[in-house]
């Protein structure tokens, strides 16, 4: 009996770990890397990352100086709908398709601004 309860709890823990908890607040870095959120890291490398065998060069490498030069307003527009400035882009329209909500987009921008 106890073994069954332990097994049920273990299964519940595995299921809970696989899904973002309701109302969970993810950091900009988590939003950037997580496959169930921005998954920006699938296409972009960041200046700070250690060299890796995996190449994420569909989009340009992202660095803080360039992000701050673009500015929050431009980044917000880009993350909301990159097709507005480039209809051919491969980058997903995070805001328009509600992949990220407005607060999440702001946290991703904070993360981009803080890149080296
Ligand atoms: C499927 C690939 C893909 C994904 C996923 C992706 N991007 Fe992009 N991104 C691109 C491409 C390609 C460009 C180049 C510009 C264009 O296509 O118009 C770009 C451009 C950018 C730029 C402008 C860079 C510059 O120097 O002008 C920023 C900033 C950016 N992406 C941030 C993000 C963030 C943040 C995410 C995740 C929330 C993300 N991207 C997800 C492909 C992607």
C-alpha cells in the first residue's frame, strides 16, 4: 500500500515538473531558453554563452550593446511582431500569437539589456 502511494506521488511529481505551474513567473533567461516559452536559444546565441558544439545561428548573435542601441521600444515591437518589419522573417510573432504575454516580453527585454 505504502509503495503504491509513493509511486503515485512520484508520478505526480514527474508530471508537475514537465509542465509550467499555473501562475509561475519565469525569469527573462528562462523565457529565453525554455522550449515551451520563447525558445529564443534555438535560433540565437548570446554573447555570454560558453562555446558549445550546438550552433544556434538562424538569427544573429545577441549582445547587450546592440540591444541597448535598439532600445526597449524597438525590441518590444520586434518581439510582438517581427513580421511588421520583415514579412519574410523566421522569428515567431511572440506577442501577436500570445506565445509570451506583455509582462513576459518586458522580462525578456530586461534579460537582453543585461547581456554583456
Ligand atoms: C526560428 C528562429 C528564431 C527564434 C525562435 C527567435 N528569433 Fe530572433 N531573430 C531571428 C532571425 C532570423 C532574426 C534576423 C532578423 C529578421 O529575420 O528579420 C532575428 C532577429 C532578432 C533580433 C534583432 C537582432 C539585431 O541585432 O537586430 C532580436 C533582438 C531577437 N531576434 C530576439 C529574439 C528573442 C528575444 C527571441 C525569443 C523570445 C527570438 N529572437 C526568437 C530568428 C529567431
